[in-house]
């Protein structure tokens, strides 16, 4: 696995985890009962973005380490996912 591939894997995991974490624990202004004039009632009161980014980074690093370990160890190979036998058409 190259350094670029490792960085790409980490970036993909990080952004996926961020998109999953963003709506967790959100409370809209209408739910809180404090709608600020000029904003939609569905706007969040507080996003806790810094806390979520820290948690996403920690979780992403752990997942990245496990996935890279699996790839580097050779436990799973591309050939394992070749269900139509396209990588070895003669066999």
C-alpha cells in the first residue's frame, strides 16, 4: 500500500464518518423553542462541531489502522472479491 493510497483511504473513512456523525445529537431551533429572526426554524441550535471532529478523527484512525492492517497482511486480496472470475479468464 502506497502512502497516497493510505491517505486516500483515511480521507474516505474520515468524511464518511463525519457525514454520519453530523446529524447525531442535533436539536433544531424549533425544538428548542428559540427561533432567531431571519433564520429557518430547522437550523441547529448548537452543532458541537469541534467535539464531533475530534471523535470522528479518533474513530477514523482506528478504522483506518484496522483496514490498512488487513490490506497489508494479505488476509483479503482483490482476487477474493472476483466472483465472476474476470482476473483469471483461462481458469
